[in-house]
């Protein structure tokens, strides 16, 4: 589901849940374990998150959505699950190790929110990244509204969140979402070199520098709570229910044999 390899000051977490690394309870449990393990090991200066699937991470698991979406109790469970994602991503963001997301394929919804919690994002030209939740009558509630706004500014955040726009690596770099972009064929070599260089730097200096940068941002938790309360309200909205049901039905039909 998520493989972890540690070598020479680096941890490499490989997302490996076919076909699109969809986020479910088990996937999140495993990511939480990895964050805990990396955080407890001072010899690890870098965590690289990559995928062995065509997509980096396609966001929420459709089966989980289909099971929980129809009832008020299920929708409350969905919001609680989004809260768990917020927590794990926040702990990832707070790691003393430098974190790098290698995005060679699609990173959508919760998948892009995972990358936003990392210190660096390397995005292939061919990749598609975005937060399309508004098209279903929802919002990116796993930190997307907060981190994208802080990273790229209000104008870009409104473009991607309110417009539900998906962009490639070149445009992602132009708006400050990607730190580096290149053809997918060269991305693994680049991130290997980058993380080896980072792993050779003093771990305490990296950790303290991260804390100082975070202090400069003046992070408030209120926006994250607003994401959860907004998500709960939207899940009960009739138009959201119509759009999500139509989306889930279309995905189910596309998987049926001819």
C-alpha cells in the first residue's frame, strides 16, 4: 500500500495502491505510521514521497465515498475521516525532516493536499494537478484551502479552488506550486539527486530552519476547522448530493464490462 525504504539519511515512501493510490482508512493508517517512524528517527533528514502507479494520488477512495455519502451518519463519518487526513498531513508538515513530493502523474484532491503538506514539490510537465472538489459541490477540506492559499497566494488559490482548474507542471511552477518541473522521464533522477544532497546537510539545522520559516507564516488552526464545518454543511446540501451521486454512478458504469 505504501512502501518505506530507509538509506543514508533518507526515507523513501512509495505510494503503491493500484490503480490511483486512492485515500482510504488503511492507506491513511499506513501513512500515519510512516510519519511517526520518520519523525522518531533523527538520522533521517529527508522523506521523499513518490508513486509506483501512473498517478501520484487520485484523492478520496470512491468506494468509501459511495458507502458513507448517502446517510447523515455516513456523512459525519466522512467529515471525521477528513479530520484524520488533516491531522496526518499536519504531522507530515511538522516533521523535522525535509519532505519532497515527486509528482510524475495526476495529483488531485487529497493527493494534491498531500503534496501541499510537503516542503518541496517536483512536478512533471505531463502531470495534472488540481483541487476539483467544487465541481461536486464540495471543498478541498484536507488542508487544501489553507495551504494552497499560503503557498501560491489568494489569486492562484481562487483560480484552482473556485474554478476547479487542473494544470500541468509548467503552469504549476509558474504560479509557485511546483519548485521544479521537468519531463516525467527525468523526474526520478532529479529527485534522487536532490534528496541525496539534502540528506547530506545537518539534520538539526534543517529542522530549526523549518521551524523558523513556519513561525514566519503565523499559521492559524481556525481555517482547518472551517474546512470541516463547511464540508459537513455541503455534504447535506441537495445539489452536492446530486452531483456526487452522479459522479459516483458514472464511475461505477465506467467499470462495468461491456
